[in-house]
């Protein structure tokens, strides 16, 4: 089987699913051009070009899902979900609950996410914390080609709406596009080791709500996802030379979240570092910290997140995102603070 990058693996999962299920249709701006292979195989009735109106075509896809189809909706970037937020928040996510289970919305929203290439704060967000806070949505973010295939395959058999975020820095087509437009200063330095996920079966389905242990360790647990997993693995390699043993947990799924895996790892290490390319306040990092406290643990805790609006200037963006240096420093500081503590948290 030929090797696939994350984006190609995602495309392969869609192709395989469309071959099996005639109800699956793909809708997006320039979809016949961007997904030319799918358009050639399945034609204009199943690969549909949409106008530049995300609210309109996401709303249309919701109706199509209610009518028995399984739409795949593609946004150019997750940032543009803001234009279609009413359809997603107030209709797609709430449909099953409001109808008492009589109506369902089996829909996959695919949206590239993330920065690191100097495209400004309105094109470089992650937003998975915002999306995962919405009841009714499943939100997943692969960091490897095997997970891209497996999570997509699972999503296209799921009976509810799924948001799958595609990290731009891990997809070859995106790298080719981002390397143009005069961005000569861009450094695509995602470490290549372990980027396939180590999965013996690259076409296996990946269940929602199950994290992946990417590296075992004993001193500190690093929880991350997407590009952050690869940054964390690189920081863990550097720290191992300094005598610090890091366990790296790839969450993969934000809603549902693998609480058991997080708690088991933190119970072992006594220290927790969350590496999150999304915003710090009211986001994933706080949720992960809270679930360890709810489990009765009291770990030493730190987080490396995005603190504010992402800047356009490359050197400022690099400093704002969870780079290897920030991750290494935060993990080292946790260990230097003393032994981990996992005693029961005090009760109010």
C-alpha cells in the first residue's frame, strides 16, 4: 500500500465510504476542482460546488441529512465556521435532542485548522475548544495519517454530526499551497518521527473518545493533539537527554474525551502538562485539568496554549504558538518543582 500523508488518508477514507454508500455526498466551495478524483468517479450529483456562503450550504446540508443523505461539508478553514455558526450551533447540533430522537443529522464537517505559516489571526485558529463545548457535536482532530483515515471512516458511519479538523501542517496539499504566495520565511519543521502513528493497520477504524499513547514516561504527562503531539514528542526527546521522562498522550477526540486515559496517566506521573494550539481561557486545557480533579487527583499542572489573537508576523506567531521550546521549559519546570502529588483533592 502506498504511503499517505494525513490529507491523502482523509481523502482515501472519503473515497472508500462513497464507494460503499450512495447516500454520501460532498459539498464545498470549488469541491469539483479540489476533489477532482472524487468528482471524476462520482460525478456532479455527489460532488457539488457551493457558493461562497458557508451558512447557506451548511444549512442545506442539514436539510439533506434530515432527508436521508450523509453530507460531507468542506470549509476552506475552520475560521469560516463563524459565518455558519447558526446552522451548526442552533440547528445541526440540537436537532436530535429537540426532536426527542425522531430526527438525526448524520453530517461530517471537514475543516482545515491551525497556524505556523503566517496567515494572520483570522485564518490560523484551532477553535476545537469552542466547537467541543457544543452539546450534540462530536469533535475529532487526527495527528497521523492512520488516525485521519480511521476517524473519518468512523465519522461517516456515525448517526450524528461530526466535526473533523484537519491540521494544515500535517497535510501535503496544504504544505504545497502554503509554501507559495511569497512565504519564503515559513519553516515547516514538524518532526517526522512517529508521524504515521505506529498503526499496523492504516485502514482500521478509530473509535471516538479513545486517546493514543504516543510515548511512555514516568515523570510528567503531556496531553495534546494535532501538531502539538509532534511538538510534544520532540520536546520529550530533548528532555529525555536531560533525565526527564515524558509520557505523551494524543487525545485525538475532544468530544467525547478519553477521561480514563488521562486519569490513568496522571495517576502514574503526578504531573500534567496540556499543550493546546487553541485559546487558553475556557478551553481544552482547563477541561483536562478539571477532569483530573474530579477523579480525586491533585497533580502539578501547567499548560502551553495560545494566549490571545495570533499575530501575523512570523517571529511573533512562532512565539505565540506552543513551540518545542515552550513545551520543554514548561515540562522541565513541573519536574523541578518537586515530586508529583496525586493525593485526593480537597472537597469543598
